[in-house]
C-alpha cells in the first residue's frame, strides 16, 4: 500500500495494489442544477462553526435517465467547511415516469471555484420501465461551480455500480 497526495491539498488517501479489474461503473445520468432558494442556521454562537442549511434544487438530468429534477438538499456544514449533503427529490422523466432519488456524501471545500462533490445514491420508481433502479447502488462525482463566491451551477455525474462477483 502506498500513500498518494490528492491534488494540491493536504488530504491523502491509501492506494492499494489489489484493486479488482472487475469493478465497473456505467454513467446513468449527468445532473445539472441550481439552488433558487436557500436558508442557513448557524449552530455555534459566533456563526463560524457548524451550520444546518436547506436548499431547494431545480435542474435537469441527461443520459440513460433524462428529465426534469426537483429536490431539497439539507446538508450540515462541519466546522472544517466540509458539507454533508442530504439530498432527496424526484426526476420526472421525459417519457412520463417518476423516479425518487436519495444522495448522501461530501461537499469538499476545494478548489474554491469548483468545489468537489462525491456521493452515493439510490433511486426508486414504480414505473415498470425504471423498476430496475430499485436495487441499484450509484456513486456520484461532480462539482459546485461558482463565480465571485456565488454558486452558479452544480454538476454531478451519477454512475451505476455494476455488480461483479468478488475477485478470487
């Protein structure tokens, strides 16, 4: 095992040489969205530490799932600035289905103009065409894009983890 520096930050991760070549991800959709309304409550007396936030989200998915997205994210911001997204909502697909989603993860504080997002996600649908999503585990990777300290767009690529038997 080796330790590798991640980008230009002080965060490190352990890289293992026993990764299985069988693990695959397949792009499910790319989500682009914005927060038209937001609220924040500081959880420390001076307002500099943790806080609880609430965002209304609106956007669009493109890919294997294509449609309009609406949701609510109610992340907690830790004292180190890291956000813990707790994001639920619906996707109304262009072909008339409704899909619920639930994303959890981390919103990193770096880099300043394109902060990193990583997440895990599940989906649920009663529509026969999308029921296959009901037991799929997904991962997301994206960024919070901002200009002059103001969020302009969030972009998240959501990928299905393809099941494979364990590496022998």
